[in-house]
């Protein structure tokens, strides 16, 4: 079953300007939506009761009441997660400036990881894993602060699957690559502030050719969000290169682990073959001789 967030993400570009304002408010302030009628939510969002009701219909709900009930249910599920996050963030702030940097950083990273993984639904993960297993070819896209994450994911997908390629921007012949893409391809795109336009343009071009787009981003309504067929949301405060890497790699580790678990026997054979070929090509140090 699709959440309110997923429904908004998928149809956001087609909404009117007033409906977009209302949709952004619903995403940002779900607690207010859960507590108030459409008329009040319309006023709080700077729109109107009519806009809220029309948005509910546009999201394929029978009316505002159904949308509100789903938000209430989702909030009840998130209460333990929100309390845990607040607890960890408070603990981190309490030790700022009066204890060692290691402890502070650890508490902060744990809080961000809990927020990221706490909002990840099992069906989202299963859908992403299924897309990776079904793909004939996988292209991973990530620039600047996202490059290390994209490179790590490409390397590990090649170890366990052998069909991943890191898109290198101007170094690659993008026209040739785009013309190869079809409905059996998967593009995994990383997009975090400041959002790189080349990532968005490549994802859109690949989508136009029929590829499935798996977006890893910080917001359902980021420039990548409405383009992607699937989104894995990472709680990564700016600057992401300093504060967000722990939560990004936590998400990627679960994604890769999910692929390994779903196709364990074949992947074990693949890893064994990979290790054998690696020994023939790369000179490794024998740890027994150290």
C-alpha cells in the first residue's frame, strides 16, 4: 500500500501551484494534518479548504478524511522512532563541548542512522532489491559528495552481481550509453544538496528510454524525487559530506545485504569466482607471512 508521501512524490509535477503548496505542507507538518480539519489545514498551508479536498482526490483518496486517517496511522507507527531520535540527539547535544569528539560524533551518527532506517519500510527495501535482481544492467550515478557512495555501491554490486557500471559524466560517451538503455536497465541515482543537474538530466533521459530509476535522496520532493520510480530516503543534514555519510552507508549496507539474502546461493558462487579471478590479476599479501 502506497503512503501519502509516495503518492505525493509521484504526482507532484502534475499538481497545480496551490496543490503543491498544500502537498509540501502535508509532508512537512503531518501532525497538524492529523489534528485539524481541511479548512484549518488549508489556512495553515496558505491555500484553502477546497484545495486540500481537491488534493485528496488527486492523490486517489475518497476524500480528506481518508487522507487524514492514513496520516494518523503513519504517525502512530513513528512515535517510537521519533522518541528514539530525540533521545539520541539530546544526548549528543548534552555532551557537546564537555566531552570528547569521538563520543559526540558517535551519538550524532547513531541518531541520523536511526532516523533513516526507522523511516525505511520493508516493502520499499524489497522493491529496491527486486529491481536490482531483475536488472539486465545497472548504472550508478553520483557526483561530488555522492561520488564515494556511488563508487562503493557499484563495486559491491559488481562483486555480488557483476552487471553494474559507474557513470563518469563527461568521461563517458553519454549519447552511446543512453541509446543502449531499455526497460530492462536500472539506474541508481544519488542526489543530495547541492543537487547536481547532470544527475537529474541523466535520470530523466534514462527514464524516457524505459529504465527503472531508483533514487537515493534526502527528500521525496528533491529534484530527483518525482522522476524516480522508487525512492530510498536518507536523513542526511547538510553538509552531507560531513554529517550524512554514516546514514547513507547504513542504507547502502542494508540494500546490498538484502540482495545477498534474496539470492544467496548464486551470489556465493559469484563471490567465489570473483575471488579466484582476483588472485590471478592482483598481487595480494599473504597475511600468514606477516
